[in-house]
C-alpha cells in the first residue's frame, strides 16, 4: 500500500478547511437569526426572548429550525456556490419532478423504518401503547403541527451533513469514505449532548446518518434525504416516542418503552435500542441498493 501523496493530503486539508468555513458561517448566520427571532417573539425584549429559547415551546422550536435552515442555506450559497462553484447537480438539488417523487419515497422509507423499530420493541419486549385523552381529529391536527415544526430542522440538518461537507469530502475521498466520516461518524458524535444519550444511541444515529447519506445519493437527491429524515422523526413523534432523547406529547395514545432498555432505547427513544439498529440497517441496505441504480 502506497502512502498518500502530498497532493492528496493537500486536497484533504482543503476539504477540512472548507467544511470548517461552511460550518462556522452557518453557525454565525444561525445565531444572528436566532437573536432576531428572540427579539421578535418577545415583542422587542431580547433578554426575555433568549430566556424563552432556553425552555422552548412550539413557537421557539419552529423559530430555531427556520433560523438554522436559513443560516445554513446562506452558508451553502456563500461557501458552496460562490466560493467552491458547486452547481445544483453537484449539490444534488433535483428539479421538482424527481425531487418531489424522491421526497415522498424518502418519507415512506423513513416512516416505515421508525414504525418497524417500535413494533420490534413491542413484539420482543414490553413496550406498549396505552390510551390517552383526545380524539382522532385532535390527534391528526397535533401530528400535522408537529410534522410542520420538525420539517425546517430536518432540512437544515440535511444541508449541514448531506450538503457541502459531504460533497467536498466525496470529491477527495470517494463516496463511501465520505459517507462513513461525515454522514455517519460526525453526525452521530454531534448528538452526544442529547438527553440520555448512550454509546448505542450514538451508534444508531451514525447508522441513521449512513441511511440518510444513501438517500442523498438516491433518485431525488437532497429531497429524498430530507423526506427520509422527516419521515423517521415525524413517525416517532406521531407514535408518542422520543426522537433522539427529545420527548413529544400527542393526544390519543401514550407510548411506554418498557424493558429491556437495550432493545427499546428507554428514555432516549427507539434510537437508543437494538430494535432501531435492525430497522435502520434494513433501511440503509434498501436505500443503498436504490442509490446504486442512480447514474452519476
């Protein structure tokens, strides 16, 4: 095996540098927009608005997701399009027809994988649902609101992890290595501060990142990855399960993770258990086979 040439190392260092510049630009823009949002939501009282974001409600969660989406959208334009001259094809921004079809397919695969993870925990452990207050109409409205609130955050994370950094590293290391490093390892580690996170949970989130990375290279591109991400998160929330350690409350039904925790994920949600490992692995293999059919 030959050692990488100086030119190869320079390319890797450039990819790291541009990814850092992209991330810092996105974070700076997000913080500025969050500050503006905090002031607007509190009627001009910036300090009160910031305190509201520390214990966020529905409005704050939507504002945070939209701010992050706009911030990393700006970073994509400044770093990806203006500085690196990446075009829509390189960023896998598919046109409306393939994009919408890919997004719908991604929604189905993501939601199906989430449902499978929960059903495995029910079938193989003591996880179960119990009735809660509220009727079907109230439930449907709450699920629609929750899905709408989750959408900006899901799309922003796709720009962050299945956007410029993944494209830049794939050009240097190849798709497989870039998927493992950027979409898998980095994506998983950045969830380490989530409530009740465990090594298994972080491993599952890394596996989810690989699944979403495969969706990024499938037909529909970024929109397929967005659909898969939103489908997973929204289905878990709709079935009253925590998403990456963050609890959701919906009417009509209550989800109880039960025992064993290593299977169900316990308080972290399904992503903390082996049931999700099996579901995400199946989704990854299915999506990877689909992505291999996509022409370069």
